[in-house]
């Protein structure tokens, strides 16, 4: 019994009470710290929520501002494009007037030149440099000068139309990009926190592509607008110039035509010779066209003949792709088949000879059309020279194009 009372492995009651107090104190301390963490967490949650809402609201406002900016520039670009299209359409009518005026100068010039040639055949005392010949020489000079002037003006008009279309293209591309950007921003503006299918985009923060600054963005459209304005102003000035030229040249031609009152015979033999040469060339071109068509057919057949081998090789490759397990080996057969397909495909795609032949055929076709048109011109000229003569000269009328 004495040993039992003196057992040192047992704790004293005071230690037991002390341990309980420590557990209580530790628990209270832990509870207090936990409550602080919870309170701080709620404070952070509330702060983050307010910050997030404010940030999102700011973004929504900026997004709306951006949409309005894009709409503004869309309207600006659209207005400029309407203007440049309108001016181009008008300029096309002026171009047509120039072309008709240029075409209208050819016949009077031919008539005047043929008259001079005819009067060169005069003999004896009648072979004089009289007033009629003087006026005919003057008419040739006037017509040649007008043709040169109209030709230069037509070139200038074609260039201006090209510039207008270039400006219109730039406006169209800018409008197209802005339409796409506005569509995207409209979609972004429609998104809310409750929108279905919104996702995390891990790569969204990466700045990929060629980003530009807002100033550069504005400058880009400004430049397109300024170019369109410049070309529109150039078109307006050119229209006034063309109108003046057409009016003045018509008056000059009419005045000179009225001063020439004579008849002539043209260079019938020379025109017939020219017509015969053109017909000979036309026959040559048509023969060459037939030969080239046969050549193209042969080339196409040679290309088509390669379809069988490539189909065989590709079928073999497809079949060998179904070999099981380890048998699916990239062996020499498979390598050879791959090379065969690549080689045949490459050879099929080498259509240089066919393309060249087709280009030549088109060239021959254009040459045929050109020759046929020129032959018609010569036939018309012969009709004028041999049949109409003075009647044609008296019937010449200078139009106000």
C-alpha cells in the first residue's frame, strides 16, 4: 500500500486542473484568431466585390465609348465612300465622253489625210498648193493635236479613276474591319456575369498580333478619309478640265471642218494592201490557234494520265495505315509510297507548260479579235474611200461629246 501511494508515474491533481485550463485557454485563443480571420475574410470579400463591380462598370463604360467611336468612324468612312463612289461614277461618264470624242476624231483625220494624198496625184497646172490644201493641212494638224490632248486627258482620267478606286478600297477595308470590331465589341457588351458559356481564357492576357495605339487607330482612318477627300477634289477639278477640253476641241474641229469644202479620193490601193495583210495575218493566227488548242489538249491528257498512278499509291498508303499493332511500321515501302505520292503530285502541279500554252492561246485569241476589228476598220475605210468620198466628207458632223 505504501508503494502504491508513492507511485511517481501518476500526475498530481493540480497538474490535471492546470492541463484543463491550458486546453480551455488554447481553444479560446484559437477561436479568437479564427473569428478574426473570418471577419477579415468577409471584409476582403466585400472589398473585392466592390472593386470588381467598379472595375467591370468602368470597362462597360469604356466599351460603350469605344463602340460609339467605331460607329462615328463607320459613318465618316461610309459618307466618304458614298462621295468617292459618286464622283467615280460621274468620272466614268466623262471617261466615256472622252473615249467617244477620241473615237470621233479618227474618221475626220483619216478623211483629211486621204484627201491630201488624193490631191498629190493631181498633174499639170492643177497640182497647186491652193487654199483647199492649206485648210486640209491645217485640219490634220488640228485633229492630231486634239487626239493627243484627248489621249493624255483620257490617261489622266483613267489614273484618277484608279486612284478613286484605290481610296474606295481602303475605305471598304477600313469599314469591313470596323464592322468586325463593332460586332465583337457588341458581343462583349452583351456579356454579363450570368451569361451562359463564358469561360476562363488562360491566354487572353497575352498581347498577340500587331497592336496599335488609339492615336494610330484614329490616324489610320483619318488618312483614309483625307485620301478620299483629296481624290474627290482631284476628280472635281478633272471634271471641269474635261468639260472645258471637250467643249473647246469640238468648237475647233467644227470651225476647221466648216472651212474645208472639198472632195477627195483616198488611198484605195494602200488600204486594200493593208486589209490583205491583216487577212493573211488573221489566217496565220487562226492556224496557230488550232495548233495551240491541240497542244493544250495533249498537255491536259498527259496530266490526266498521272491520276491512275497517284490513286494507286494513295490507295496503298491508306490500306497500309490499317496494319495492326507493331506491324504499323514506317518501313521502306511506306517511305517509298510517301515519296511516290509527293513526286507524282508535284509533277501534276507543274503546269508551267500548260499555263504557258493557255496564255499563248489567250494571246492568239486577243490577236484574232484585234485583227478582225482592224479588218472591219479597213473594210469601212475602203467603203468610205471608194463609195462615199465627197458625200462622206459633206456628211461629217462634229458632235458635242
